C-alpha cells in the first residue's frame, strides 16, 4: 500500500507511471505491504485461472522473492515503473513484515516519477531477459 501522496499519469518510460505529488524525503517508506490493500495469490492457483486473469496478474502483480506469492497492489502502486539505473526507491526488509518495503533512496521531488528496480523483489523479473529491464 502506498503511504505517500501520488498520482498516475502518462510516463515517458512505459505507458502510465506513478508520480509523487509532494516532496518525499530520503529514507521515507513509500510502499509497504498491507493485506487489506495488497492481495496475495499462490502461483499454482493463478495457473488455474482464465488467461485474461492470468495476464492481469503477470502484468500488474509481482512474484515476491520473500513469500513466493504473487502480490497484487489494489492501489496505484501497481503503476510503478522499472529502472535499474534511475530508480529512486530501494527494497528494504523490515523485521516482522512479510514483504520488503519501497524506501526513497534520495529525495524525490513533487512531479517526479517513482521508479524501482523490479529485479530486486520480483522473482519473475530477476530471471527475465526482457530488454525493458536492462536500463
């Protein structure tokens, strides 16, 4: 669940992206797992679904390196785009929490796109050869 104010709008990176609507200081948690807003699905269950539902999960959920489950964010966090070189969020574990958090690795200015390196928390992307993940 996002814990800062954001907006979804057109991205120069990929389709739509998530943008800060206020300055986010370095060290601020931007996203943390909340089972009230973030749905967890066993990959074996997802395999039994119709193709349309599977495609939704593959596109907008991540396969957690922590739990091994797909995590689907019901809020706008699912619009965060990837960057391995310009990311402004780091993946940080917190004791007692089932998933890592997205934490600002520098000040993020209002209007700036929020970017994270998918390969640091998504098992499917960690193994992918998709050129989109190589920036």
